[in-house]
């Protein structure tokens, strides 16, 4: 009975915006970490389109692979415009926010564990729904 209630709460939580935006923010920060503490700024300024495309690959890997498996266009994940807008805004704030205020605010308020919890909530929901 409790498990059914938990399942209903998990599956009842709307993915957008509560779970999708934290996923986008975490994936953009993962790209920053991958690029390196001192290199991400130079890379994002000299190669903005490459930075954007890498960030989209970090955010949408499952959507891209699912499109390939289903025989659809690789860019079919771009049909959901609200998700795309959130991904673009997360990328922009993560890499181009003046004085890096967005990233510093996330660190100073220690929001990364909360964002990670919400991202895992999304993963659990996807597994439970059979995706």
C-alpha cells in the first residue's frame, strides 16, 4: 500500500519543469567540469557553437539514441520546445552569465545535492514508467 502511494507520487510528478530544469543545470555543470576549471571559459568563448552542441549531447543522450533506434530523425528531440528552451537557458546561464553569478550562486547555496536528488527522481520515474 505504501509502495503504491510512493509510485503514484513519483509518477505523478510532472517532469517539466520540476525535474527537467535540474537535469539541464547539472548536465551543463558536468560539461564545465569535463572541460576543466580553467579551460571552460576559454572554450566557451572561442567555440560557442561547439560548446552548445556538447551541452545538448550531455542533456539529450537518451533522446538521441532513442531516435536512432526508432528510425526517426536524430533531431526529433527538438520537437518539445519547452524542454529545448530550458536546456538553452541552462546552457546560457552556465557558460555566459555575467561574473559567473549563476554558477557561484548554485555553489554558495549548496543547491547541487538538491538538483541531483531531483535528477534521480526523474530517473526513477522513467524506470518505473517503463521508458
